[in-house]
């Protein structure tokens, strides 16, 4: 599953399309880890084209957020998650720890 | 009753979920309900691979869909390690981020998405997960 990463001055934007479940979550993890390994911890996850999110995908976001927020060095924020995805994040207990934005512009501007 | 049997691999999830979505629509469920059924099945099948079989490539996953006048019943079967849902605690969300664990999240999602959820031993060994979504 193709994951695009775009580096901006103040943050990185990760975009993935389609379904995120156990079969594709590892692709997302690789993309997130690549950014963190470079010492960059301010990340926007653009979910505008994500149709489906299971707990496997939530796990990747949780692990990424833990690393981003460690020592207050950064944050993982979510842009354009639809209601079903927000509900899944809420059921898994992660929504509480994520800033959610309706669009990518607002999300990037938050950094 | 229509049944699919797939290898216990993450790459099989698309086939099971597509089968369930088609069955859900045939049962007259709306698109929101179709999503919920899709998600519950994905979680249930992933749990089979991860926990009943301890990983990919160790067994098969069987999915049966019963379309009735009032909704859809989905039965997931495996032949792996017995599972006791009572042994899985409800997740504790009242913790700092560093301590948040997703153990039990799949089960919580399944119970939230479906109207009835029932685990029982599979007659031939393993487990049976029976889930129902009403129209």
C-alpha cells in the first residue's frame, strides 16, 4: 500500500489511501518510523482518503504518538478523519490523545 | 449457507471482508451498518490469526454468512487455541499515553459494532465467533 510522505518546514505530512488493517498497517508503520528515525517528531496524518481503520492501524498511530510526544518533542495530529474512523479511534481510547482537524491546512498550521 | 474458507493470513482479510460486505448489503443493511459489520469481521479474523493461531500461515479461517429476514449473522470459525473472552479485561483508558495498551480493543470494537456477539468452542476444536447485526 503506497504511503506518501511530504516534508514541510515545520512538520511532515503522511498520506495513505484505502484500508488500514493488519494487511496494510506495516506500510504505515514503515513510513512513520522513517520520519521518527530522522529525528522529526511533528507529523500530520492526512486521512482524507482512508476508507477504513482497524485496531491494527490504531496501534501504529498509538506507537507513533507515544514516540512523538516523548519529552514533549512533538505531536502526531490527524487531518480529515471521517466519522467512522473517529469512532474507531475513540473505541480504542486513542482519540483522547490526538488533536483532530477537519482539513490538512488547519492541521499543518497547528505546528 | 454461503461460506468462505481462507488461509490464516492478513492478505486474506480483503476476501473475507468483501464477502461479508456483499452479504450485509444483500441482507438489507445500510452503508453505515455495512461498515460496522466489515470492521467487526476484520477485527475478529485478525484476532484469529494473531491469537488462535499465534501468527500468519498456521491455520484456516472460515466465515459463514446467514442472511435472515431481520438481519445478518456472521460466524467465524478457527481450529486454533481456545479463546475465553472473559479472560480479556476491558481496556483501561484512564491512563497516561505511555501506558495505553490496545489489548482488548478489537473485542471492544466488535461488541460495539454488532448487536449480538457470542464466543463458543468449535465442535471440532478451536473457536466459533457468532455475531449478529439487525436491520
